[in-house]
C-alpha cells in the first residue's frame, strides 16, 4: 500500500511539473509572438514611411515642373504682349506684364 501511495504522490509531482513546464512554454510562445508581431508592425511602418517619402518627392517634382511650365508660359505670353505693343509703350507694358506674371524685370 505504501508503494501505491508513493507512486500516486510521484504521479502528482510529475503532473505538477508538467503543468509548470507547459505554463513556461506557453509564456515563451506568447513572448515570441509579441516580439514577432512588434517586428512586423515596425517593418510595416518603415515601409509606409519610405513609400510616403517617395510619393511626396514625386509630388514635389511634378509641382516644380508644373510651376516652371506655368512660368515659361507666362513669359511667352508676356513677350507676345510686349511685341504687339507700340514701341513707345513697351517699357511700361513690359513692367506691367512682368509684375502681373510675377517675373523679374
């Protein structure tokens, strides 16, 4: 009988150890999962930031090109207006057109 009780006690101890081991393993799995998810989120944020920078740079470039096109067009129009004006009024017209178009005189 003593032997049976000792085996039961040993089985209980083994079961408790198995529970402790399982809890530790579960804790480690959760910790690893949290770490992995954090890394995934950080990588996604970095990728989004880089993509945003690219889009912003492209938009800046397009804006600069459009601005230059508008200025070039305004300069061409100003030249046409000046050419069509009379010689005596040309300096006044030139200054007025340049001011209206935001061009340097």
